[in-house]
């Protein structure tokens, strides 16, 4: 078993299909569910398993070489989907299913939901909402030589400080993790260099659940597959994302409702059209508000009542961050 609590469910064969992993179907549950640390002294293979305590806080030493992640032959992801078959792995004890986004295949932790952030022309970004906070996966094209993540951390940290956050660097399984705090909100950005790609996971949470989200975010990262493709692409350009059919249909419906509303009123709701990434404070505030609302709904429901319905939220005005999003809630079986 791999150190993050998962392993292959069958022995690898030379004739196993590789490209087929790009089209790994989502489970029925996942279908309905529907934006960076100091160098580690050991590679991910030598790390402790998931569930251990979070790294020591406040470590800001950044000198020394970064660990080299093997996304092809390593036991821990993120994996290069063009070389490793996702079908060989069993994530069933961790995830409800795998969210296939074309350039990314991301396991959905049990009980998680998916939010689609809307822009003027359609979906802008996708977030995984968990009990501890929000995880935002993004993959980028990168040079053949590693080191894009290390360079990115400098710009990211400077930008976060410019936004008023207190920032420091921590050890992580794959090297540097940029950690910021503002008030009762926390943000952690994990990055990993792969073959001609870089994966970035942004974790936003209330400070009280930041450690739990850090562990969960690493668990998700270790199980994620990146499909860059072979075509030329400028370094730093985000890889294209394709929504699963079930999710795309609901987003299309939401866009049609928005246009209909605009035609009826003669103007578009600018709050609904804000195409931006929420600040850490907003993300944390939304998470806390949604948790409280969920508790209220659960308290008012009878025994065995399923309070979560598979629906795109028709009301965009649910807070600063939610004004740019539509939420697709997951139905438990």
C-alpha cells in the first residue's frame, strides 16, 4: 500500500491502456455531485502516511534543493496521466468518485461537493467544497526542466503580502507550501512540478479547520492525475478544463436562466457576473456560513431525511463569494 493510504488494485501490465485513463468514467455519486513550503529533506516516498500531524508551523527556511517528484514511476501522486493508468488505483476508501475534467482527474473526498465559479462567458473555475474548507485545483503547462513551482512561490507570497496577509513558507510532502492568514481565515497553496506541467492546489479555510484541510488537500493532491497532452503550450498557461456532461448541462441551464433574467430586466446582474477568485476571508466566511446553514437544515430534518439535493443554486446572491458561483449539491445514496 502506498504511503498516502492507497495502492494499485492490480499488477501493471505492459499492454494496459494508458490513454484510456483520460476518459475514466465518474461514478453515479460523483456525477450527481456535481486558484501556492521549504524544500523537504526526503522525497514523498519517505513521508509518513496520511493522518499524521501537520508540519511545524512558521518554518521560513527556503534555501537548499527541492525534492524531485516522480510523477511516472513514483508511488505517490500527483501522477502524469499520459504515462500512468488511473484505472490501476483504488481510491474507494477515500473518494466518492473521480471528477474527470479532461486535463485533470481529481478524486472527490467523501461528503464533498463541487462549485463552479461563473464568469461572463461561462464557467471560470471549479472548487471542491469539503467539511473543512475549499480546494481549488489548477494545472499549468511548464518547461521540461523542473523549478516552475519554486519560482511561482516567490510571486505568490509577494502577492499575498500585498493583499494584507501574513505569509510564511512551510515544509510539505512535495516541497514548499505557501501559507497565509488574515483574521480568522487561512490559505495554503500546494504546488508540484511534473513532466511539462505544474499542479497547484489552493486551500481556503477558517483558521479553526486549516490543519485538517491541509491534510485533506495533500491527500487529494497525492491521488490527482494530470493530462497535459503533447502539443506545444506556453509555460504558465493553464491547461484547458472540460466539465463532465452532467455538470455541464446544469451549468448551461444556469447560464440560460441568467440570460433570460437579463432579457426580462434589461440588464445583467453584475454581482452574478463577477469573474474573480474569492479572497481567503470570503472563502472562509462562506465556508462557515454554509456549515452553519447545513447544521440548521439537519437539525430541522426528520430521521433519515436527505437534506442535500442535486441542484444548481438558482439564487446567486448567497454572499460575497457565492455571487459568482453556482453550487451543485451531491445526493448521498
